[in-house]
């Protein structure tokens, strides 16, 4: 059974996938796992592979959502991205983006940080 937090996170990932699709990104994969490592969304735009980390928050009263992507999280994403590229035989240019969703289904803000790290 999914927790309320997981349901909210899934909603945020769906909103980000729609956001990207409406901007002509092609979604290649979602929620890809390599052991304990996970990639939220892998997209392609003009031949570039984008590894997207999604952070969903009800508010940013205590800290900015993107601050949750600390150095350790970045290293995990990079390791998973290397595994993904190797597994799929990809040699495309790539980047790491962070996209935050702050709010709820009625009112939310999207912040797309390209080349976040």
C-alpha cells in the first residue's frame, strides 16, 4: 500500500513528465532502478539525454525543494546515469536537471533547473 507521501511524489513526477512533454521533450524512461539507486525521469531533447530529479513539496517554508539534491544525492544520480547509458549503449551528450513542484493539484509552481550539477 502506497503512503500518502509516495502518492504525492508520484503526482509530482506525473506533473513533471507532462511539463516536459509539453515542451517537446521525449520521455524515455521513468523510475529506473539500479540496486538502491533510482532515476526519476530520463528524457531526450534534441539528441541530448536529460536525467531529471524531481522534488515535490507542499511548501518551501523551511527550505527550497532543490536543496534536497545534496552532494550525496548528486553522486547517486550520476552513478545511476552512467549505468543507464552503459546498459542502453548510449553515447549522446547528457545533463542533469532538477525540477521542483511546490504546491498541490489546485495550485503549484514548477521550477526547472537545467544543468543543475
